C-alpha cells in the first residue's frame, strides 16, 4: 500500500517521534502535522490547526485526503475527534470518546479495573470535605491524591506528609467537587504501550519514565524528564503476568464494547519486589517521552501497524523489533514545571551521532522558528536527546553526548536517566 498520506495530531516530542517513524516507513508518501513543531516541519508539512479544534482537524484531514490520522494527545480523543473522523470515513489511530474515558476519568478507569479483577490499588472517592481525615486514616503513607481530570501528567500528588496530602485533597475537592485518594503501590514503575483493536494487540518494548523533575526522582511531577527501553524490571516473566492479568482482560472488555477500542492502551505499572504488577493508570495514547524510546525500536513498517489498528486488523500484521536499547533525556525550559521561559534561541540541536550500531539525535518538542529563522523554545519540555545502541549504557552515553552540545539559556535536564537500569548492568 505505498503512497499513504498521514496526518499526525499534536506538537510535542511524541509527535516528532511518530513522524520520524512514519518517514522511515516505505508505505508512506507524505506526512502532515497539526500543529506540529520545528522537528515535524523537517520531515513533513505543518498546519496551524490547534489540537482543540476538532472541526478544523476534520476539515484538514478531508482537504489532505488523509489515508490515516494518528492522534498524539489525549484531549482531542476525549473530545470525540476519533468518533468524528471515523464518521467521515477517515481511518484514525486513537480510540473513540467512550474508550478515551479510561484516561479522561481516573474514577471510571478504577471502576473498570475493579470490575475485571485487574490488579490495582484501593481507592476512595471523597465527596465531602469532612470525610478527608477519616479517608487519610484508611491508607498508610505515602498517600496518592488524584484529580479526576486531564492534567497533562501533573494532576497527581504523592506524599508522605499528611498536611500536604490533606491540602491536595482540599484543593482537588474545591476545584472539582470530588477527589480520589488511592492506595500507594510500592515497587518500581514501568510502562507497556499496547497497540490494540478488536482483532488483537501488540505489546511494544516496556519502558520506564522519569516523572520527577529532580535527580533521584525528587521534586514535583512533570510530563516526563526522560525514559528508556526496554526496562529490565519487566522481565519475560513479569511481562507474561502483565499480559495474563491486565492486557488480556482489558482487551476482552474493550473489544466487546459497542464501538471497539482502536489505538494505544498505555499501561502504567508498578512492579513490586516479587515481580507482581499493579496498574497505576491507563492512558489512551502513546506516552511522552516513552514514544521517543519505543518507536525507534520498531524495525517493521510503523504506518502499516497504525493503519491496521485503525482499521481493526492488527492481528494481520507481523511486528518486528530491533534488539537494541534506547534512552532519551529531556531538556526543559527555565522554570519548568512551575512555569516556562519561551522565545529563547536554541543552538547545537542539529548534532547527530552515528558510529556503527550507535546513533543519537534530537526529538523536538516545544520548539518553533522565529521570524529570523532561529530555532527557539516555545514550551516547557523543549526537546530531548535520544540515543540508540546495542546496550542501555551506550544509549545513555550517546544521549548525554548530544544534549551536552545544546545551548539554551536557563535550561535544565536530569543527569541520572536510566539509573535503575544501569544499576542492573
């Protein structure tokens, strides 16, 4: 099926990674992004349509005669973009709005898991501020407080400080009318991205994200400061448990809905010391920055996989992977995550490394070009340096070699990405 026209929705590092993967696909003729960023403009054509403009995106897909639309962020999926595209006869990689509730409502996701027996932590719904103290007594610290809204990965407070937990519950209750208090699952985090439709599913290499802004996983949560794959904590035995206890029951449930799920089911996991997995969260799209370390490990045609899923025939596709490791290190703007300094010139991002089986390059995120043609920052997470190599240590070294060459006033990045994996080497 050579000659595909593909439209990618979004403008972050995830979308640049998807576009690079599509650019490597023999089946793709042209790539478009809306709104895109500086990186997507290098491999395709950007269109100034916001991800919130559902009607505008449908019009754009029609004008481009797109064969496939790949939706990166969660908000347009929750808002029904996939429903509208499919109603217009356009193949869409991304679930319909009802399927997207797994991310749009943490309470809905928790209730689905409980009904299916999927392993996860306990949960209390606080609908009365007077119940907060009793609720806190119900779980041992650390406490996990979640707002039941889309919050770009930052709507969660995890703390062993009772006063901080109390304040987070009060704030969440005041903003939304109710708030969730969840049992904390101990262990090591990992993520498995599952490409899923009614016919079957494909598990991509397990990854591990670094959500905290500071070294050693300290400080406030962010959208993600780096990631690596495969994550060694997800051993073959652990992965089999994830499939048997989580993926299989979720697939059976989702394939039997009135409208089947077609897209990525992101399974956020906690693996305890005995190798038992528990679900922290579900997302309904590729993760960011997990995509930057999983897409490069797919050696078969990415577009064929995504189109097959969008058309409900993923079981017909044979997916192959490189036997390599990947690591990505996020460069964030000054002030992130509390604020973001933008409009500052970026230098050195054109550097690439290719030495035998080792390569490293930049995934662009919050970037654009100013009127003078300079590459400038336009968001909190500006770009990431990604290394790919036979081993995780080599991949990490290559990523840091690239990011060390990039100049951006006030920027910061973590220097310990993949430290858990490196401890195992």
